[in-house]
């Protein structure tokens, strides 16, 4: 089994090294990751820019540090490393949660989404803390997921987003299959003065859930569970599409349109 590894924390991130350590015994690995941290870059690409790539080894696996975004890294690997045909892409282990609205901003999720766009089964895994460094629960669930893909059991038309609470293994209550939380960031721009007197701002904030019901990724993690959320590429609202086409009061319906 060939697995392409990537992340948004950079090619030297400890979470990436943990992925290599847990997957090397069960798969052939190739790594394409940003040369520096690219958190919250979403699905941006470095269009028209010159990307420097440095090749090395990480845990014995070929590692390409790309001077670009997570999506750039996946595009580079699929375009330039054609001798390695990935059966699975895994992005992470990210330091920080990727629940709820965060999936729209996350470089970790977007790297996995780029894999799925190219019809490669893809997984994003996140440890829900910026400072906690016990990757063992993440490593164990990733190893299980990789084995499930190899056995042909996992669905292949979705992106699997895994969020692991920042707890020791013995304190994690179990696994929940969850939906993406409907949420938003309550944001604040914290200002300070630079030495030259100019004011600068730092963005900070926290997630607010809309109508929590106990079934979302954010709630599962907060309750001490590993959250597994299947995410789709297709963002079309088919019910709204039907209403726009068929409701006689719609200006776009066959009855209401003059075109």
C-alpha cells in the first residue's frame, strides 16, 4: 500500500514524524509537505510563483519540503512524483482542532480535499491542541483507518476528518461518528503599538456553535471522544436546487420564468 503524507504544520513538524513512525510498518510512504508552517491557508495555491523544493528523508521515507501551501504540496506530488502512485493520502497530524467551521480555513483539511479531488481516498487527522504532544491516540486511530482502507472497507468518495481530544489514551471515552458542527468564529482583533508608533492587529477568536445537539464533531471532542466526520466535495444544496426549479413562485422555475 502506498500512502502520501502531507500537512500544514511543515515538513519538520512532530505530528508528521509521528505519522511516519506509525505507518512505516504497514505501508510505503512518500512525504510532500510545506517547508514552513502554513496553517489556516485553506485551499490556496501559489499560482504563478516559483516553488523551491528540498528533498530529504524522514524516518527513511522520501520527503519533499515544498515552499508553498498544503494544496501546492499535493499537486506537486501528484504531478512530479509519478513513480509513486498513492492508494491513500493522509494529512496531519495537525496541532489544533479542525472541527466545525474550521474545515473551511484549514490547510490540513484542504490538503486532504486536494487528494480527494484527484480521486485519492483521503484522511485528515488533528490533535485538538496547539501545545499537547501525546500523539499516541492519533497514531493508533490512523493505523486502524489505514488498515480499513487497505481492506477495502472505508468509503472512498468522502474525505474522513478525524479530531482527537488532547487527552491521554486511557481518558478518551471512545469514538463517535459525527457531523460537521454548524458554527462560526467569534473574532477579535487585538491591537498593539509598534516601536514606530504604528498600530498593528492580531486576529484571535473562539468557536460558537449554532444549535448544539450532541451529534457534532466539536461536541464529541469536548466530551472526550475521538470524532470521525465524513466530508463531501459536492457542496450543492439539492433541496434548494429543486425549489428554485419547481416552485411556481420562483423566478427561475419553468412556470415563473419568462425565458
